[in-house]
């Protein structure tokens, strides 16, 4: 049985706050501690389109976008990709999860065994934690976020993607980011920081806003790292609260 953590606590506060109508606004101290001096410029973004249905349709792949044909043709292109060695060893190409019209995008490293088996990103233990992080942020994973990875095929043995694998796959991710055009991107861990920004040092850079083609980007810890280092969840939660503030979402007060 998993021990409850800060995200369970926040989700519980959100639930009880909903029931009691408690004020969930952030106090001055929280604002001071959690925000960087330079707030991100929210990118100019066309009006968000209608959210995808909350329920998965049986047999339909995740992040299916009948109203975004370019998304579906990119999916088809990626499914046939053999640009690097990972194409030979994958079970499934893992394209994305959630809603390609979402304003909040998460970018991870690459599929693990569970993701390779299902074709859906972040469905294993780290994915379960990511889902709770998203719920604590008051977002719905399926309809209000879009989740993708640096590489779309599983690196054997859960190793990090190699440079040539990331280089082969990045053009696909860049096209996905351009199509989603999110208001904010959250980078999960060192791998997306390296391949999107050529930066090393997630410990130092987490919590600091970056800019990707006008889109504010918040690097934070990877959920798999948080599973191994539970005390770091507090820092990750601070990073996520800075993201929530861009959307005017308020965390539940912790009791
Ligand atoms: N870790 C990642 O970075 N991505 C996944 O999809 C699963 C685990």
C-alpha cells in the first residue's frame, strides 16, 4: 500500500474545500515564496477549442483529434517511423495522451515498459504520480492537458534516450508543440531540459521559467525521481503552483 503524499493531501483538501466551500486562495506569503521575480509572458494563443470528451472512446487511441487532421497524420507518420534503432524494438509507438487542444502540456523522457505495452505515455507508477500531480493542480488529465515525450519509442531497459535517438525524434515533438500551442509547458526532468534547451542541471534550473518560442516553460522533477526522493515532492509542488498561477488556478490551503 502506497503512503499518502503531498499530492494526496492537496487532492483531499480540494475535495473537502469543494464540499465546505472553503476559501482556497493563496496567501501573500505563498505568492512571495513560490513565484519567480519575472513572471512569464503568456503566449498569444488563439481561443482554445472545445475539450475532447472526458471518456476514452473504446478502441480510439489517446489524444485522438478528429478535428485536427494534421495531428492524426503526424501520428500515422510516427507509427511508421524507423529513423532510429528504437523503431526495431518497440511494441507500440507512444504518441501522446490527453487533448491536443489543451493549454497545458507536459513533456517527459520516453516510454517505459507499461507505455510500450499500451501506447499511452505515463501509465506506469510514475504516470500514476503524474496523474495525481495534475489533479492537485486542479486540471483534468484527459481533457485539459496534453502529454508527450522526447522520444516516442521505448529505450530498451528504461535507459535514457541516446543523442541520436532524441535527434531523430525531436522534429516530431516540435511539430506537436506547434500544433498544441500550449499556454504553458512543464518539463519533467533532465532529459527534456537537455533536448529542448541544451541545458543540464535540473536541480538548479527547476522552478525557473524558460521560454520556448514564446511559450513559458517550467522545468520540474520527473515523477520517477519523486518516487525515489519523496522529500523533493515539496519543491515540485512549488513549481506546479507557479504554473497554476499563470492559469489563475488556486491550490487548496493545506491544513
Ligand atoms: N516516463 C516518461 O518520461 N515518459 C513516460 O511516458 C513514462 C515514464
